[in-house]
């Protein structure tokens, strides 16, 4: 029944994959990957490990930021001729700081249905366990490595929502130091690493405290950085029941 449903309409399936723990793949996502004609993968070697774990034999094809522009037209033609494709990234949901947006947009422009399965996304668990407000937040992804970095941070000085960033471990300390200098040393933050893996860790504190911590012990693994918005801590304190401020 599931296989029949998948092929009701020619479409592109956007399939989230585990961010670390292979057991986080859903039954539906695995069934989808088994049923489509072709899987587009950011790194075929990485995705092959997932497919082997779940005995998925569907053909893989490389689809990443360096080749996506030239592949979009032939992929659209293939779907228009009846082919059904699945798009995955190395971890999490495609198009969230990963390739996918251009292909999804091309499908929409050409009347091809797109279905995104629910599944893993690294920033959601990091936000929830950070201890920072999760009712309103903005996702900023990766900061520029060099040019435009300071301008991007300066533009967020007055952002009141909790901010979410992805960062490479070798750039984490520099990012924390830049944020400390731009936002203030007292601004609270949480560094989450190796989410869903055996050595998952969450480091919480002020930006000054986190800078000191990672100066002594450099970060390893995949990083999600959650940063408090401007004025959120004071506003929440004043709104608590029993506050003596009106």
C-alpha cells in the first residue's frame, strides 16, 4: 500500500536523514528511499552507509553545491518523463544550510509536486535543550568565514528572538569571541555538539564563559550554537509571577 501511494503522482521527495544516530531514520523515509527510481545525495559515500544499514538498493547520484546548477535541467526532464526522485543531504533536512533549494524551486516552477517528509533537523533539539526561549527564534545558519562576517553580526545586534547558528568546530572559538565583542559578554548562549550521538554535549553559559571554556578545550564534532536575543533575559525575569515590577 505504501509503495502504491508513493507513485500516485510523479514528484520529488525531500527526505531528512539522521544527524548522527542511524536509528533515527523513520520507517516512512526508508520505504520512500527503497521505492524511488533515484536518490540524489550530497555525498554518495556518506549516504551509502545509511542505505547499507537499511538494505536500500536504490541507485545513488551525487548532487551537491558544485554540480547542482548543471544537473537541475536533466533532473526536471527525468521527472517530467515519469521518474520519481528522492533528495537527501549528509545529515538532517535538505535545503537547510544544504543543497536542495534550487531543485525544489525548479520543481515548483515546472509544476512538479514536492513532498518533504518530516524528520531530523539539528537545530530543533539544540534549541529545545538550550534553556533559551524557543517561542520565537530566527535561523541564521553559517556565518561567512571571512568577508561580510562582521556586517552580518552587527545587523543582529538588536535581534530580540533567540538566534540559531551552525558552525564548524575549528571556527567556533572565533565566532564566540566575535559575538562576545558585538553582542556583549553577558549574553547567554548554548553550544551543542554531536547531537544524537554517544558523546552528545551541551555547554551553556554567557558568551564570556563559553569563550573561556573553548580557549582551554577546543571543540570537536558538528556544532549548533544558540544565542539569546537582545533583552530576552531581563524581559522574562520581569514577567515572572511574583515579580515586584509592574
